[in-house]
DNA sequence: ATTTTTAACTTTGAAACACAAAGTCCTTTT
DNA sequence: AAAAGGACTTTGTGTTTCAAAGTTAAAAAT
């Protein structure tokens, strides 16, 4: 089975798959946009985000925009690399044998 | 997010992804081959298989080959269809936005 | 004729995960 | 002063994952 062992458990959840695929093409995405784009609840997004952060697959930036706090996310180099591997695994799996 | 909502929870596990992708290109695959190809334990394969069977995504055939019992699996039409939708979702997700 | 092996499970149990709802905290708008 | 917004954390419940061990029935080996 080509690719099967390249699959990363961290990306098996559709939510984390969504987060990473957004962060692969967008450099910084804020909390609210992420939540709305994926249609998640606050708690749900927060927990998936924190698990990706713990793995150092994404980084979190907190700042004030105007007077409001804003949290944004970006994929780290490691995150992009691991996600690419996962995608490659998927593609091989689906094309292969 | 293109594709995100086309993702099927049933295929989020790498094991079930593996099973389905094998059954998409091979008509009937037996228990032992499936287990070895994916490197799974007995119990693990059995449980994933039974969850896919419950959803009617795969069908199970039991017969004797020579003197030995043999269980084989194939994807149903529904299974192939749903899996295709999932794959399409994945592709859109990964290419899109 | 026993013992061992093979095939295919089922059961068990512990850990991880998913997710909504509710609560928190701090700030800003009204 | 009250309400609302942003970003969480906590809680609780239900589901999933997976290996290990146990089960059954037949076949092969001794």
C-alpha cells in the first residue's frame, strides 16, 4: 500500500484537515474567519487549534487591531512539511494499487 | 471552503481510507490479504470492516477455498459512490481557496 | 488421537477524540 | 450601567481507536 504509512494521525480529523489546507495557501488567518469559513463553534475550533499548536504545526499571533484583540494563525514550516507529506500519502493511496 | 462539507466522517480514519482505496480498484480482497497489506491486527481490521459493513459501504462474502474458510470484501455501489464524493471533497479542499 | 495452527472473529479495557453548551474574562460600544 | 464582541476554558457526554487476550471451528502436523 503506497502512501498508507505516510498518513499523519494529526490530520485525520476533517476539522484539522480544513485548518491546515486553509493555512497552506493563506499566510495569516484570524480566529473569526477560520471559524466562519469552516462553520465551527468556538470551543471546537479552539481545541483543534491548540492540538495543532502543541505539535508545532501552526503558530499563533495575538495582537490588537484597532481596539479589538485579534488572534491569527499561520502554518509553521514543520506544519507545511508534514501536511505535504500527508497529502502526498493520500494521493499515492488513492492512485496506487 | 470548497469540498469541506463533502468529507465523510466514515472515511476520516486512515484504516478505513486504506480499506476503501483498496476496494476501489480490487474487486474482492480477502481478510488475510487486507490485514497484511495494511499491517493491521485482527481485531482492528474486524472492527473497521464491520463499521463499513453497517453503513453498507462494503459487502462481505464467506466461502470455503479448498478446505479453508475465507472471508472477502468488496465495495458496494453506495460505498464507491460515497468514497468518490469524499475523494472529490479532499481534492477540492486541497486545491481550492 | 492429540496437539498445533490457521482463519476469523468477539470481547475487554484504557486512552484519545469530538463537540456542543455553558461559563469566563476583558474590552468596547451603546 | 448594560449589552455585545472576541477568544477562550471547562464540563460533560458520547464515540472511536487499538492492542491484547479470549473464542470457535476446522485442518494440518505429529
